C-alpha cells in the first residue's frame, strides 16, 4: 500500500510539464510486489540536499520502487525521437518515469527519474522493465565517469522489484533512480521539429535556454550562440571519453543531452589494449560507434540538432543553413585542438610544439601494433621504473621514448608541473571489464561486498598510492571478444 509521501524528502517542481502536452504523458507509477534496496548513493543524496534516511532500507526500497502515495506528484514519461544507428524513429521513455525536478538549497534543478518502472505509452511493445545487471552496470559506470571528472548523469539507487523480467533468460527485475541536469536530448528537439509547429519548437528552445544556457539569454544571436556552446559541450565530453578510453556504444541522437552530460550506460565499456576500432556493443555490427568514430558521430549528431533549429535561425532557409553549416564545419578543427591539448596533458607536455601531433600519433601507433594497454601505458610513462617490462624493450619504443624525452625537456620543462599534469589526466583505475562482470555476478547472487568495495576504489581513480594492483590489470585473455548489451 502506498503510505509514504515524497514532500519531506524532495523539493519537487515540475517545470517540464509547462511545455506543450505533446512532450510528455502524465502517468502514475506502478507498485511492485516486493521492493528490496540493493544500493543507495548516500553521498549523492547529501550533495543534492535530498532529505532521505539512508539507514532505513525498507523505506528507501518503497521510495525508489514507486510504492508510495504519488497522487499529487504529476509523474510523467517524456516523448522524444532520435536517429538510432542512423535511422530516424519516434521514441520516448519506454521504461522510465520522471519523479520530478528536485531543487537543492541553492536553487539548482535536477531531474529525478526512475528507470525500469513499467510500461509507458512509448514502450513500443516492450515490457517497460529493467534487469538488475544492466541497472547496476549503469550505477557503476556512471559513478566511475563522475569520479574521472567527466560530465555525467548519476545514479541514486538501485532496487530489486521482486519480479522477474525475461530477456534471453529469466532475470531479476530492478529499478534504477537516475539524477540528471535534465533529460532534454537532441532527440527531444527532433521530436519537436517533427510536429511542424514553430511555436512548439520555440517553446522547447526557450525552456532549454532557461535551464542550460541562461547566460546567453541577452545575446542578439542567441540561436547561433546556443548551437556553438552546445557544440563545445559535446566536444569537451567526447574529448574526455577519448582521454580515458571510454566507449559509449550507442551514440544515438536520443542519447546526446543538451546539458552535455553522458547519459544511458547500455553497451558501454572501457578499452583495454589500444585499438581505435574497439567496440563492445552486441548490436553495433558495423562499428558505427567504435572508439575512433565517437568524435565523428558527435559532429553528425550536432548537425541533426542544428537542423531542428533552422526554422528559428531564419525564415530564409538558405541563410539558416549557411549559418548552421559554419558552426558544424568548424567542429573537426576545434575537436582536434582539444584532443591535442588533452594528449599533451596525458604526456606531461607543459607547452606546445608543432611536432607534438607526430609524437602522440607515433606512440598510439606503437600501442596499437603491440596491443599495449591504453590506461597502463600512460601510468608506466609516469613511473619510469615500470618501463623495464618486456613490452618496452623494442627499438621502436626506445626510439620513441628518446624523442619524447627530448621534446619534454626542450622548452618550459618543470618536472613537478609535468608530473602533476599526467597524474590529473591519467587514471590509475578504470572499471576493468572483467571486474565489472565479476562484481555484477556476485551481486546477482546476493553478495554485495565486491560491489561496494569496487565502488569505493572507483572514487579515487587518480590516486597513485592505492595498493590495489589487481584492479590495474587488463582483462584476463579469453577466446571471445568482450561484448555488452542494451538490457532491453
């Protein structure tokens, strides 16, 4: 029975429901038979000023399963569209409901969304449910991304519902509660544009500006300024992904947020041996969203966003296209500059030189040729005693190392500044794929100790002093490539 209310826990205000009704559907949350708390992010709750008793597992399970009095809450599912693997389709929250927009004590707004809560009008014959493994994966990876200092949605809780869900086999039902600056996506704008009503499109644009680009409100060229700033947010995000070897796996336009946060951790994983063609998604047969393609797809997605704005940019379509194209065409050069600067930091180069790109690409070529671990190679470069390993004995590497050292010492070299740059940009710990799988397997069997230990370690990814060598190691070799799944 729904006995508890949410008013004492959250400071909700649902401004999204002020938009035209085509953008959402109001819907009550279904009760689940036997909610059981798996994990609760107490640190995140406190940082958001969410007033929830973290020591009361039963009440937490009720709150984050939907087993509470929600009559006056206006919970809703969002409508949106998207290009999925290049193909346009109408979508929407097929297994998620928005609890509300929580305002912290500073007035900053955060979406609180339940994922796996049941069927919505946008479920497209799906069951609207989620399984425990994929929800815990999102919890683990989103928290890892946060502590790697990369913009991301975050996970507040995971509960078991007491129901079974059926995919390839019977799995334990689960609900994840996700926190986001908003869930406004490129696909939301594509959905608005598809309504062919400029008032509807303008209402979404104005709302998005208020929520994410308020500093641009007085600009005379606000459409173009928002497009430029949005592009920079995405370039920054992708550069960070490339920095740590993260592969999102499903960069559809409905998975690109206007806030610039990483969202929807489905078939994602971190690269071990450096290979720019690395992909993990079971459904990405052609490698559309592989590691090297992420910047290219980001530009493609930004172009789709720009298309939606054309009617607002100018009533003269040719003029609107020309203005938008100028921004889109500038993306590769801007990304390249950001990427080069990021790679310089990973190598501890405190200034710029025209030869840096050659030095960087030579290292990456050597890494690819020798199946060198992407993360550990940079760790070893920070600790020269590690370069005694057999992989570094080849003449190719020794020649590169000599050029690198000469370049590093050639200009404004400062040993302390160089090392600090490397330590801040090269994680020692990433969510290694085999560890993630082992942790998920233990959690599925009811043992949460490995999960909690792993999450604690992931909070300090740049700490070189951690004595946890097992977490540095690459995946145990097997005959099959590592593969991840969407969970739907």
